[in-house]
């Protein structure tokens, strides 16, 4: 059984608020898991890799992506045909991994492309991509936020929802996605428009949980956020206008919150003259509220995940580390921001094997020139080394 010892690096393990100097770990080359971690004199093994005194941290877990979307298209590009969308999705997966994202939860894919690509990945046909927790198509009411070409399952009653979710789970959905409110990218609705009902979303939650799967709700305003929490979803995505009453219930139920700061920030930052004024105004008007409300929820103890909504306008598949920077700008420490990645692993129920660099976990890690606990922008390094299960992929 072949093993590789990595030596001579400074370790941020993703769990402790410090960097351990002169670190080493031993990786089982067959399983891709870490056997031992330590500092000082390293044990000998079949192979040794000297990491030149650089900084090692866990690969990022991004729990909100849309690999089939085109960030250069104002409408998300969901109208593309299945071949076009698949080719772009594969490229986007490569971009994610190269940026340091080693595991994703997809939150809505046209044609169920993420389910198919995940099967190809597991068979070894699709290489050099992150692992995927696929959603397939999301679930939306007719005329709702998921009513894009080739995108949403359109459901308009609890019975329709039950049939649609069961069909999705049969196809391979691992993370159900429902639309509880309107959003930025749809011209005919607003963030505070409630969409799917409590009853419809509760059916979806029940069916997902019966299969041991998780469920996320796109929920930006009220009363849709409260409707989704009451329905029993595992995570609120975006949560722009989350209130103290909703925070109370989230704390009681253990509901996670995925801010996707970068998705809202990117539209007014890069979209002027390139997108409809109504879309830019929606995003810009909400940004300060988003920062204020999310950080309030975080300070009260709601678990905050790392998710970027990658694929939305100007929010490309290299920008996951920017989410850390935006959270730090709002008052979080570098450590607090970086820990959101491990919180994503907890939400996705993969934290026993991913998210931190410890014995019996997969050796998914990044090698950086600078210390991310000193400067969170260190994670944005373009030429960082990326390792997946102990093998260098970039």
C-alpha cells in the first residue's frame, strides 16, 4: 500500500484558528485520505513531496453553484441547448477546481445536466473536476423564479410537488432546490413576492428527508423566508431580508443560511451598461440590506455557509474566494470567513470526510504563497496548487 508524505509547510487545518508551522501529513495513495498529521520530523514513506514552506489549507466547499449558467448572459443563459449547456458546464467545473473549489452543491441545472456529469465523474470519465452534490432541475411555481427555459420543474400544488420531487430523486437528485420567493434575475417578480406555499415546500422537504437528502430554498424576502423555514428546509439561500423572528426559528430548527454576497455585489460592480437597468437597480438596492441582515444573523449564531451562486451575471466560476473577502469587509475575522467552507460541508453532510485536514479525511487541499489567516485574499492566488484526494490536479 503506497503512501505519500507531504512535508515543510504551514498548515491551516480549517478547524483551528492558527497556522501550525513545520507541518507534515501522510496520505494513503489508494484511498486519498490522510493517515497522520504532525509537526517537526516527518515519517518516511514511499513518496515524499516538499511544499517549500508554503501555506496549506483545505479545498473550498461551495454549496451554491449553477454550472450550466453563463455569467456573461444577463438572463443566465438557460435557453442554451443541451450540448451547449453541457460543454459550458464541464468548463465551469474545471474553472471551479482550478480556483480551489474541491466540492460543490449544485443548486439548479438545466436538463438535469449536473446529475449526468456527476455519474460520469464517479465512473472516471470526467476528470479534474470537483465532486458534485447534484440537484437536477429546481422546483418553481408557474411564472416563478425558476420558470426559465429548460430549467425548473413547474409545480402548482402539493400533489404536483410530491410527484415532481419523487421523479427528481429517482433520477439522482441529492439536494432538492425550491423557489420560495422572487429574485433579482426575473423581471416579473420581486424579492418579497412569496411563491411556493408552505404546504408545497413541506411536501418537498418531507420527500427529500425520507431519502436522507437535503433541501435548499431560494428565499430573498418576506414572507417567503419564513414560509421556507416553517416548511422544514435545511438551508435558506440568499436571505436578504431575514428578520429576528426568522432567526429565532432558524436557531431552533438548525437551519443554515447561504448569503451569496458575491452574486449581488457583482451586478452593480460590473453590470452598468451591460444589463437592464431594472436588474442592476434590484441588486444595488438590496446590497446594503443583505450585508446588514446576514451579518446580524451570523452574530446571533445562525450557521453561515460558503456559497456564491456561481453562474449568475458577472459572477464567474473563479470567484469563490471573493466571498471570504466580502464577509471580512463586513466585520468577520479571516478565520470566521474561512470557516464557512467547513459549515458548507456540515450542511451537505460530508463533514466526516471533507472540509478540514485531519486523519481519516480526504486530502483535498490548496497550497498558497501567503497565510490566509493573515490575509484572506491569499486564497485568490491565481497559480495556487490544488490537490484532490492527495493528487495534484492544478
